[in-house]
């Protein structure tokens, strides 16, 4: 079932990407043969909109990154059409409101039940941070096997010591999360779902874990800063799979 879903996502992204390239090429061709083409078609807001459309088709519109990109691009595109509106001062307030709406809607039962169905368990550790604060820190050892972290305009620091960690979800919007797995252990392939929107996530993992990066996004970075340790051999039986998306966000992986 999962393979069929991934296949449909891949096909949708391939077709959408191809159609976008064909459309861009056709517009460039028309411009080069003397056809008058509106300047806004080559503006950076339009690029954001096209990337958002591609991202949506690629992931079957399951995450919010496509909506954010189209929203930001559309906002500035309207501002170019009607410059006298003076929309710039409204941008950040609208972004903050949108982030709040996303976090109200996202924890609906479909999202969380789908994730619990993926791991076939119901034990949860819920760590939330919200409000305008600089750092909400909880370094108490967490021995539960599942982790759910949500950070909105806040910072969360968490240490996981479970010897049978089964996965979890970390979401950051205008916030940050640092999760230390250095004392934890996994068996087989474990999925950790990450979402960073104008936020950052730092993961500290044991040096012998294998990391499989499947993070998608735009204007994001996944930086593997693990130092080479000749005494630590990568164990193919311990694989942490990183899935999710990042928009104007960063994910950092380290080991000690």
C-alpha cells in the first residue's frame, strides 16, 4: 500500500514537473520570437508558485509546504499587480496567523491516527511549546518509545533514552527543537517525521546509526555534521529514516 502511494506521488511529481518545464520553455520561446510576455511571469513570486505546484503534486498535497509557497508567492504577486495596496506591512502578521491556523488544524485526528497506524502502537510522549518564548527546556530523560514534539515560537530541548525507540514526529514553526538520541537505541528501520517551517531541528544521534534522508522542501538545508569516528562502525540493522518537509528551515544531524 505504501509503495503504491509512493509510486503515485512520484508519477504526479514527474508529470507536474514536466508540464511546468514545457510551459516555461513555451513562454521563453514566445518571448524570443517577439511575442509580448507580461513581466510578472518571470518574477520570483511566480517561481515560488510554480515550485509550490510541483511540490503539491509530488507529495499528493499531503503536507503544507506547497500551500505556504503558493501563498507567499501569490501575496507578493498581487502586490506587484497593485503596488498601491501597500501589502508589505501585512506579510508577517499574516504569516503568524497562518502558522497558528496550521497548528490548530494539523493535530486533527486524521493526522495523528495515521501516524499511530504507521507505527502500530499507541504510547505517546507529547511535548509542546507555544507562545512567544525564547527557550522551553526539558532535559529530563525520556524513556518512552514514541516522541511527539510541537514547537511554535519556542525552543524545545529533549533527551531520549529509550532502548527500543519506535519513531515520532517533530514539528517546528518559527521555533526550534534539539533532540538528543545519543543514549537511545533502535532496531531495524525507524521513521522520524520532521516538519520545519521557518524553524530548525537539531538531532544528536549515536555514531553507529545509519541515517536515510528523505526530507523534501524548498529553501531548506539538511546538514549532516557527524564527525568521522574510526571506532564506530555503521550498523545496517539500525536505520533512522528521516521523512517530512522543510520550508525556509534547516535540519542538522550531529553525533558525539
